[in-house]
């Protein structure tokens, strides 16, 4: 057992033996990649007993299990995190260093598991960490994409997408589980056949099939021997010999099915907060849901004598946004067509088993599948959705007699589309938002009709993050300092970090904190030098916006403020400002033109600003290539200012905001998403808040928007920045390059309202808040105090707290204990 007694010599022996058996090499001869593989396989050997014991405990206790159904798991790297949670990080570091090997260099051999886009995918990963650490039985269920989130390269200031071949060197932690393979069917026709008892059974014929083959990854709890599982499904063609007799010898069909298997798990859709109605995406959804639902039902049946009537007592499907919503009709299908239950029984079980989390209110992110596509691809599932809709409409009519408008507004099938969010709500016993403000907006605006009709389903679960990755692993200097001051209880109970509060007033502690922050800034500066070739000043303010690129997140406003500052410096080269490094990191969806153009603008402004001698180091702009979980850990640790500047009401929660706070950065933000709760915890005096409120934004939206031209006409600074987008200042004289951005702010380029994210409206208020940042930073004592208070008040934002709330209000799980007695 590793976390009780880590045997260094034994570990070294095992690594040496692995290097030998895998590569016929000695440790001295082995490459770093080979050492990395050997270390991982050694660890895998060590945890397999605990992994088995955990599942044995689930069986013994007949535990209820939550299945977290998600198209995305943005895991980052596994090795460092696994070592930390096993309690072996320090021991392994020492053992390797005795062999002349730096553990950090070994960690750098690992590719990120980038099976997600951004917030929603990373939240799933944090949840798995917390579930295992709290000892709750859980499976993550997802897709083993061959290519994850693309790797971003910046060439000539433009984003280039490079395929993420993350499995190239194999994945040492995964375990293929052939014995749990399922066949998943698409297309064809449905035939109803009457059974002797008079009931009907439904047979899907002439369809295309693929095999879903699971791969399991261990999710190691911190210091408790509990190891949960992330199960991701790979697709393989149905063996031609296994085709149904009438299909055998059908060469065409065999080829088609082989193709389907190849394409279905090929790649993660790189859209974040944007729906694209692609047929392949729906195939992905049904593929992993059908396999996951049946695996869960089969496991339950095996333990309960084949009877599914009480499934909901032991199984909960948590749907991560609407992407897994076909779980509702799929469970209905399994219960009726395969288990022989009637509609009412099946519906009762389904709606006690499924729960839905909403992550967005952005209209363009809502999933609405064209009925013709949906019914062609999933004919039996569509029949079931039709019946769900028919019964739901009847329910609305009986509840609101004569109110046909209500029926239209709430129908699941409407205007030739399947509205997935409505299907998810109707099919679930719980509907939750991800921050208090977000849930309020759902209840009062977006989902008002549903809230009125079924208020008991609605609840809030404010997001959280795991402190094990984002402080203990990502920021070892600060982690050690916190432990020295308040003990190590914070690692599994982040509320304990509030023990730091009194230290904020202690000048010696402030100095220690400043030293740690400075060292982390030096570490990031080194990373930036290595990866961008830019020198940055660790004594400047590190002002950071890292997140997916989206108009509502307003990276454009941030870079426009940099342009504004640049103009001020040009007007007055003696301008007295604290040196500032503006750091950006963001991937744009491959097809999102305006987002990609914003990346080009940021890089173009960087080129001009960083190379203008008159600027004289006062400001610098850095765009970090390929922002991802592994470099995020380094970035958060080094940040002073956390840019959380979304248009109020648009960011459901945000989770980066919490990672910055935990690492002692001060929030510069709008009253949006979880920023509201962050400010509530740390106090408005320890943050920089600006801009329209959610209520104000919504009021403008309901009244046809506002007139950005008024801002242009009345504010010469803003006018100058806008004009520079079309006068070639930042584009080597090219006046057309950034015209789209200019037009989007003033003249509603391509239809819609101009500046629908209120950038010009909020600009002054933002610039003022930035001025307050500058003034505040000059008082280093005040700043260190506020930074420490941010760390100290971050306790609420642990995903451990979030998971405990899900358990108490939705999942009702019991903890398991896994005792590993030494044999
Ligand atoms: C949908 C259909 C087709 C293709 C892609 C998609 C798709 C993919 C990803 C739609 C949305 C997403 C991702 C959404 C997301 O990350 N939302 C974020 O969730 C976080 C966790 O709750 C919140 O903190 C963020 O505020 C929210 O934007």
C-alpha cells in the first residue's frame, strides 16, 4: 500500500524491471518517455488491488452508484495527480532523483488527456476527483476520442489547429475491457410485433451497427484507497461473421459499418457553448449513451436477480448538459423493449433515475435536432420521444386548459425540431444550474414555464474545482506554505484554508506570500520565454485572461483596453503606470471566424506594443499558445489579476475564476456567474467589480439593445481605438483585416444587433476598474493582504463541497470505505 509506506528501493527496482521488460533497456539507457511509461506501469500495478477492492466494496454494500454521463472529460495529465492522490508524490520524486531523474521532466512526457473543450469538460474531471476523494461510488461515462481537443499553434498571429494524437504513445493507465462490449444500432426501420400476451415488441431492422468497447481509467481518491472508474467507449466494426444471416456476404454493408466504427469516435467537436447540428455528433451521443445505460442496467440486474423495478434506488444518471439526453428515451427503450415493462412503470423508473445539469443560457448553445435527422438515425428512440411529448402536451393542457400558447412554448417537438433541454427536464427528477445567479435566471427567464409547472425539480449547485490539482499539484510552493500555516486539512476540507485569514494582517506572512508569488511568476516567465520567445518582467503585474475564446467572454474588450493604454503611453511616454503584462490564452472553435480574428488582433497588438521602444516595458502582451490544463496549472499560480469580464448574465458560472482565487489572484470582473459568490465570500473590497448587472443587460436585451454609436460619438478614447481597427495601425497598414470586429461593435455585421455583448457600453467602467488595479498594486502591503484573503476565502469553491451538495440533494449516495490490510 503506497500511501502508508512508500518503499523507495522497491519502487526503483520495479521501474528498472519495467524499463527492462518493456524496452530491453537499463534506466540509464532509457529515454525520458520510456522512463515515464515504466513509472506509470509501476503505479498501475500498485493500484490494481485497491481498484478491485473498491469495486468489491460497492458489491458488498450494494452501493448506489452515480453515472456521470458526459461527452467531455478534460482530465489533463494523470501521472502527477495520481501520485499526489496516492500519497506517493514526494517519495517518487525522491526515488527518481536518486536515479538522477527529475520527476517534473518525467511528468512533461505525458500528453494532456484533452477529451473536452473547456469549463464543462474540466468540471466533469474535477467532479470525478472529488467523488473518489469523498469515497462515493461513481463512474464517469464518456467517449474515447481518437483525437481530443486540437493542439493550437500560432503562425503569423493566426490560430492553426493541429490534430491531437494523444494516444500515439499508448495510454499506460487505461485498461481495455472487451468482456463488456455492446452493440449499438443506428438507422433502419422499426417493426412492431405482437407477443402472445397481446403486448408489442419493437424490432429495429436493416440498421447499421457498431461495437462499443470500454476502456477503464482509474480515478484515485486522495488518501483513502478508493479508486473509481472513468469508462470511455471506443468503437469497433461488427465482425462480418457476426452479421445477421441476411446481411452476411453484403460487402457494401460491411464496408459501411467499418466506416461508421472508424468515424464515430474519431474526434471531439471543438465547439464550446455553440450547437452545430451535425449528424455525426448525434451518433456520438447515442453511441456512448446506449452502451453506458445498458452497462449500468446489466450491472444492476446481475446484483438484483434480474429485476429492474427498483433501478432508481441504486442508479442515478447525471446528464452533463443536454448532450447525453438520449439517455432518457434509451432507458425507456431498454426497460420496455428489452425488460418487457409497460410505459407507466418504465416512465416512473426513468424519471426517478435521470437528472440534468444546465450549463448555459446562450441561445446558440441550445441543442435542437431536426426531427428528420433524429428520426432517421434513431427510429425507435424517436418513437419514444414522440410518445413522451404526446403525454407531456396532454399534461400541459390539463394543467393550463385552453392555453395553446403554453403548449407551443413547452413542447419537446416543435417546429420540426427536438428540443433536447425540454426532453431533459421532462425526463428528469432534478434540474440544476451551476451558480446561484445562473439558476435564478433559469427559473425566472429561460425556463420560467417549466419552473412554474415543476418547481420541485429545480435546484442550484454552484460549481467548484479540485484543490488537489489546482493548488497541491499546480502550486507546490503556496501549498507547502498553506500547510505550514494551517496544517494539511485543507487538502480534503478546503474550508480549513480560512485559517489563513488572520495571517493577512501579518507583515512577515505578506512578505512570504509575495516571495512565493514572485517565484511562480519567474516559473511562468521561463515558460513564456521557452514557448514564445518573449521576455517578461516578473515584477510587472501579471494580468491574465485564460479561457475559451467567445464573444460573450469579451477578450475583445480586454485587448481594446490594451490598445487604449498604448495610446495613452504614446500621447505621454512619461505616463506613470505600474508595469503590466497582459497574458492571454484561448482556443477558438475551428469554424468561429470572429473568435479567430480576435486571436489575430491580440497577436497583432502584441507585435506593435512589444516592439515599440517608447512603451519602454510599461506594458507587454503575451498570447500563450495551446492553453490547456497542464500549462493552466502554471499560469494560475503566477497570476495577480484574474480577468472574469463576461457580459453579465452570459457566463453560467465560470470555474477559472475559482482557480485564480485559490492561487491568490484578485478578480477583475463583472457581477456574473460565480463571480457574484466569489465577491460575496471575499468581500467587494478585495476585488475589482465593474459593468452592467445581469438585470440591466437583460433589460436592454428585452428593449431592443442599445446604441453603441452613442458611445463612439461621445467617448474620444473609445473612438480612437475603434478607428485603429480600420486604419491599419495594428495590421501593417491593412485597413480591411479587422473591419469585421469594428463592424460587429458598431453596425451589426452579418445581421443581429451591434455590440450585443455590451463591450462599448462597459468599456469606461472597465477602464476605471483597471485604473483601480493600478493604484491598488502600488500599495504592496494592501495587495498581499487582499491576495491572501482571496486564498483564505476560497473554501466554498472546492468541488468537494459541490459534490457533497449533489449527494445530499440529488444522488443520495453512501460513502464506501476500502481497507487494505497488508497481506
Ligand atoms: C453542443 C452541440 C454540438 C457540439 C458542441 C456542443 C457543445 C459543446 C460544449 C455545447 C457546449 C459546450 C460547453 C459548454 C461549457 O463549457 N459551458 C460552461 O460550463 C461551465 C461548467 O459548468 C461553466 O462554468 C461555464 O460558465 C459554462 O460556459
